[in-house]
C-alpha cells in the first residue's frame, strides 16, 4: 500500500517548507500531490515553481493519509478558498495527521482547530494563535492530537523527523 500526502499551496509559499518535506516524503515512498485554486504553476518566495496536480474542488480527503501546510504567504492565500478550509477540517475530523509550519497554522485558525490546542508557528502569527485560544509554545516542533506544527525553515529537520516517524507508524499499522 502506497501512502499519499496532500500539500495545499498558493503563490509565495516558503520554498524550503514545501520542497524539503516533499522530497523527504518521496524518499519514504509516499505519493505526493499538490492542490491549489487552479492547476496553473505556483511560484515560491525564492522563485521555485510547482504545478498543482489537483484543484481544491477535486480533492477527496479519503484518498490521502496526511496533509502538509507549508508557510510563507501561501497560507493566507489558501485560506480565502472555502473548499481549502473544508479540506483541513475534514483531515482533522477523520483523525489524519496535519503538518503545518511557519504561517501554515493560519489555515488551522480558519478551520477553527486552534482553541485549546498546543501549537507553534512563525512568531508573526503567535498573537493570532493565542487570540483564538491556542496554547502557544516556542519550540521547534509541537504535537497535539493529530496536529504537528513548527515555527520556521530552521525547524525543518525536527518537523520532517516527526513527519517521517508518523509515516512509518501509518505504514506499520497498515502492514501489521
């Protein structure tokens, strides 16, 4: 059984926060798909581009095992799309893992998933996370229920280590 990961992306994503997890997942044999508001190329803050595989409307949450929300300016652009926010809610309700880094937790805010949840994120959204009832922790990686968050690109080794740990546990569960 091949696991599948979904990334939600718009323009001005943080390049490292998309490509580092994407390549680590591929190294683990995970099939990665990128969803956006259209299938037109999306460009990161540092000029790297990706071509989405799906539009938000084409996403079937049941087809995926994990959700990844890279940071940069992308999350504020993703969350204006109602279907994208619904995707985040569906992942959460189904108990599937959600990984959000930097500004990625903005989507968790829009989905109403922060209140009472331990979370971290870019310092620029710290007050937003606290204002909606999140329990903010200034650490490299924070896990609460099926949400794992990190603060910034320098946290990627910790973020990806947790992601790979989860992927291996899901594989073991399916194979065991």
